[in-house]
């Protein structure tokens, strides 16, 4: 017999830890190769952890709700003697996974084990967990445990993530530290003039007879926190454009049957919208940016997120990477694959990371238009409404005529800190131009 350590695998470039949400196997139970042993949750997505070996589960190393770092052992599995070679491989994997976690820390240029007295413990006196990365950043910036406890977190169970902390630090440069912060932290911001957004106050609503109380699930809490954070971070402005997509609708009606027969999947309007957005971003690259404090980062890659409704009613945003380098067929395949994985809860952390711009299709629910909330740290988001047949004035050589046309509203919300009305308006107008100029004879 040999023992194998099941490690927490690397789950993406910026993911250094995960929370155990459920053990699928009990100690003493047998495990087949590639069978799922437990489920874990990062700040964005839930995943199963399969076993690369067959054997018997001997021991859990952590309990449900424990936070585990990448590369740490999750469980001990006893294997047959023939599988003993798996043990050295597991041991060899440990430094690799550990180095991956260290690379994340190195990316923010802070020490892995800071020595300042302001460094909070992994758990504060209030019981709140802080990852090594968060503790390292806090040490560099002179934040004490008391001040960290004041910062709203968007992670699992309100946990403070790297993004939460960096966002707070960006605001802290011009904001007073909370009254309960340590003297060291208070001295770090003497020029403060305005406070950071406070947590939303609890409702004083008194349930009435017959009311049903429904607790938010973990994902709904994350969405709620992210939306509140976005509105408190960015001054939202929305521009609207109406586009005539008659040629586009006729083209899709003409090709969709042959495409589905040839490729074995449908072509929807979503990949067409994504292609138009990617082309417009190339024309207006200052839409494809993010903000960090007073710095603007213009992204080289055009990674377009598509808001996707889940069967639970929650929302997730898988990302089409390098959308500007794909043809329409390639975008269609990625859209369909990501949408299917999202509905079946099979998305990987990398599938929802790295987005630089977001598209949401409110028309799929019959809505004409909407005012979407920006997906931070991006600076803009486009909502496309339902395509409707409308009477419209059409210019012809013989004069103006009334005709039935297919129309759609595009709603473009953007961060007015860095995107002015001219840029925000011209961008959405360019998207509409690409949709209206659709070639009815285009091949796919």
C-alpha cells in the first residue's frame, strides 16, 4: 500500500486559494480514478476536485468552509502497491503548486512573509480570514487588522479579496481611515478628504404574516456585493442608439439552417454582437481599459465577457479571449461552448477571468433596453435589447417611404471618470454601424 496526497490544483493565474464547500467522499470510502472527491469555491466559480488515482480515502485534511491555499494537501488516499509511484509525483507537484501561489504574490511586488507589527493574523479577532496575499499587501501599505475588518469584502462569506483591498487602497489615498484603525494606518493617510464606501446598512424590514424568508446563496451574495461596489466606484452614464438590423436578421434566417446542419450547433445573435463589439474596440481602444487608482491600463487583448443567466437565476460572465482575432465561426463555437458549460456548472476559473469589456443580451428576456452595471474593473458594458419589427422611414431614390424594419436598441453604460460622453457615444454608434452594414451575402 502507498499513500497519495490529493493537492489543491492551480485554478488560474490569479487564484491562490479556494474554500471547501462539500466533501463528496467520506473517510473509508473507495475512490475511482478521476472520480470527484470534493467541491471547492473560488471568488467566482465552483469546481469539483477529482482524484488522479484510485484507492481508499483515509483522511480529510480540512473541513467544509475551510480556506485552502493552492498546492496544499486536501486529503490522503491509500492506493494499491502498484500505484506507489504516484506518491513521488505528488511530492514533486507540491513545490510546483506552491511556486504558482508565490508567483501570484510576487506579481504585486510585496514580501511573502512580512515582519511589520501591522500584519494581521490569518484570522482576526472577529474570525475573518485573510489570505497571505492580502496580509502581505496590508503590511506594505501599513494597514492594521482593525482597519482591514472595516473593508467590505466580495469573496466567499464576505472574505476580503486582493481586488477589494486594492480598490480600497486606491480610494484610501484621498479618504480618511476609519476611526477604529490603528495609529500606524491612520498616519499613512494624513491628506484624506472623503471616506471609503461603507457597508450597506441592514434592512429594518419586519416580516409580515405569510412572508417566505429566502436566504441568499453564496453566488447571489457575491453578485450583490459586486454590484454595490461597482455603483459606489464608478459614476455610471448610459448612451442609447437604435440600430436597423434588417439585413442582419435576413442573413441569419438564410444561413442558420445550413450552418447547424454543417457544424452541429446553432448560430445565435450573440456571436454577431460580440464580433461587432470587438471591431469597434479596435477603432476605439480607450474603451478597452481598466483603472487602478489614478493609473489607466489600456489592454492589448480584447477579451469580451458575455453575461449568462444560470438555471438558478444567478448570473455569471464567461469570457471570449482574444475575440478580435477570431472569425465569426470561431466566436460562435466559443459562445456555445461557454454557455453550455455555464448552464451545467462546468466552468473553470480561467473561463471567467481576464475580461476587458462585457456584453449582456437583455433582449433574450424580451426587454427592449436596459441600463447595465459595469463589471469592475472594466469601464464599460453594452446591453443589446430585443429585435423588433417596427415601422420606419426609409430613404429611396424615389423619395422617403414607410417600411417594416427590424430595429434594436443598444444601451452603453460607461465609467464617466475616464470615458466621456463623446467616446462612449461614438463607440456605441460604431457598433450600430457595423450591425447596420451587414453583408447579406456573407459566407460563414
